[in-house]
């Protein structure tokens, strides 16, 4: 069994809760309130800016120039997606929030930035993987089961698309290589990092669904 398959199995209960979350159920049926979707898109734009930074930092710690280039490309793509959100969704939905990160977004981005900076390269890669893999699985699930026509078709098509799938497969291959070469203690830390990010993925969607604000 590949190391990434072990990671998937370890976090499967978390993924199942993500897939069944009302945000994704309503996105699938096209009934998600527009206000909730726009809140999510704004938070996602803030997330992607820091995700790109975490990817770039992780890449500089890789042991090969090939993987450095892969992570810099991942980071560039995250920035391009963030810009595309502004040019498409922000304009289409007249999004102009200035409230900053909600607690769910803040927790996730700070975890990724801290992990990519202070943990080993192997652990950083495992922590960054859920944003690739879980989004692809959710996108594929919604695409296969959606109600059509769906007002959120562009979002669904992006994460179920072949181009995003290529990036996901590259991230999986890197994590598998690292997992195969890692010691048992490093594998355990990679698994814990993957689980933590998976839980934070759930928290991010839940935060968006509740349009979460700081309590004080």
C-alpha cells in the first residue's frame, strides 16, 4: 500500500464528514445561499495567498531541484487562482469584504505557514497535501452527483477538472516518495500533520457555512 493510501485511510472519517457537510451538500444541489458562497470565496482568496507562501517555503527545503520547481509551480498556480477569484467571482458577486480572516481560515493558514517553516520538509509536504487531495475528491464527488443546472458550476468544474488533477497527482507522488524513504517516527509525524490539515479543512468549510466571525 502506498504511503498516501495509508494517509487517506487514517483521515477517512474526517473526509466523510467533509463530504457530508451541509456546505458541500448544498453546493452539490445548487441550494447553497449566495451569501454563504461569497463568504467562502472571500475567505478562500485569503487562504490561497498564504497557501502559496507555505508552498514556496516548503519547496525551498526540498532536496532536489525538480521538487523545488514543482512547489514553486504549485505556489504560482495558487496565486493565479487567487487572482482569478478577484477577476471572476469577486466581480460577478460584487464581493468587497474587508473583515479579514475568519477564525477557521486564520487557524488553517497559520498552521500551514508554521509547519512549512519550522517542521521538516517531509512533514510540511504531508500538511500541504489535504488542500490538493481533499478538494479534488470533493470536486469529483460533487461533479458526479450534482443537480444541474447548478449556479456554482464553474467552481465544481475547476476542482473536478483534469488540470487540477495533474497537480494533485504530482503532490501525491512527492509525498509517496518521501514516505517510502522516511523513518517510522517521521512517518508518524507526517500522518499527524496530514490529519491536522484534514481537520482544518473541515473547520474551514464549517466556518464558511456559519459565516463565522470572531466572538470578541
